[in-house]
């Protein structure tokens, strides 16, 4: 691999294993990283063989000239090298060592060639080789698995935080009742006059009756439902005006428990408690918060 390719491999590794890893969002870069990693692996295996051969060669060359040979060749035996026999010259120890070194280099080249020839191609499948199989997966590698794990944990943490926030918000002002429409209660004409189309009375809540009145707020827009609060009973009295719905926001009315609140309400909630009545579809949901 040349310097440009090595620089590219280092950059891709930084994108894959660095603190700001983003290569898993770029399929082209991820495949290029796999290709270069395989080429680097093949190059490393060739370098290992070259290193072993070089070590053997260095050992042969560094051997002392006067060292005793491992095997003695009989004087009258035929020379092992036909070329030397044909030359008819006496070969000294130094020349023999040089020839042996050349033979070792040839052996190293022969060993290197099969290793390079059998090195897997970048896109080739490796069968029966666990190491090769691990280097060519289509499934995410360790870094990618860690990325997915952190992503899943972040979703879980977000859901837990949202749930805790909801509990924290709703616990002090918890939901205490859900009131349906009460068709048996007479319309309070003394408070609102004749009932307009779409008006509703809801079930009593500790002496409080929510009232729904559709009001025309803007020009040609359809009437918006609005919530009001009155005391329950024949002598109904107005307690609190509410809000009207706006888009996705529901109609809402709020009040505080005071000295003039119904007795049943003051028995259940201390003075200074807050109540909120929220229109939820065809029902009114009541929330309460004590001081």
C-alpha cells in the first residue's frame, strides 16, 4: 500500500473508531474501510513471512567464518552443488556462506509468493477460517455495535426521564376525577339564560358543576367550546370563568378553594388548594393541588 492509501486508511479508521465516529452512516466509506483493512491484513501477513526469512538470512550471514559446520562432507564425496563441481575451483568457507545466504533468500522468496497468492481478496468470502470470517462480516463490528447500544440506551433514558417528569408534574396536581355529561340536571337559566346549541352540564364534583358553552370567537370560525364553573343545586351561582379551546389546546377552567367555596369541597380540600377542570373529549377531567 502506498502512502496515499495508508493515509486514507488512517482517516477511515478515525471515522470508525474515533470519539466522533460517523462512518456507519456512510455505506461507501464503510465498504472502503473494509477493503483497505483486508489489504492491510494481507500486507501484514506478507511482511511477517519476509521478516522470518530476513531473520534466517541474518543468522546465516552473521555466523562466524571459523565455526564448525553442522555436517561434515567427506572429502571424496561428490559436491552437493553441480555448479561448484563444474567450476573445478575450491570453494572456501566465506564463499560457501554467501552461497548459503543466497539459497536462504531464494527460499524466502518462494515462501512469500504462496502467501501473497493465497491472501484473500477484499471482497472474497473466507470459508472455514474464523479469523477471516470475523474480518469480512456484513453485520456490525464492535464499534458499530457499541454505537447501536448507546443509541438504544439513550432512547430508554429519554423515556424514563419523560416518565419521571410526567410523574413529577402530575403528582402535586394529580388527576382526581373524570366527569361525564349529566342530562338530568336542569339548565341554570338564572346564570346563563337559555341554553345555546351544544351546551352541556357535567356531573357534580363536591358542589361544583362544570358547564360547557360554545362561543363564537372569530368571524366565520365555528364556535369554540368554553368551560365555566357554577355551584351545584337550585341556587346555582357563578364561580369561575374558564378558557375556550384553541386548536389542539382544550378548554380549561381553574379555581382556588376559599371561604365561599361549597362546604363539601372545603371538607375535602384545605383552603388555598387549586382545582383545574379540563375538557377531554366528551368528559371533563379534574386535577387538584393542595398547598
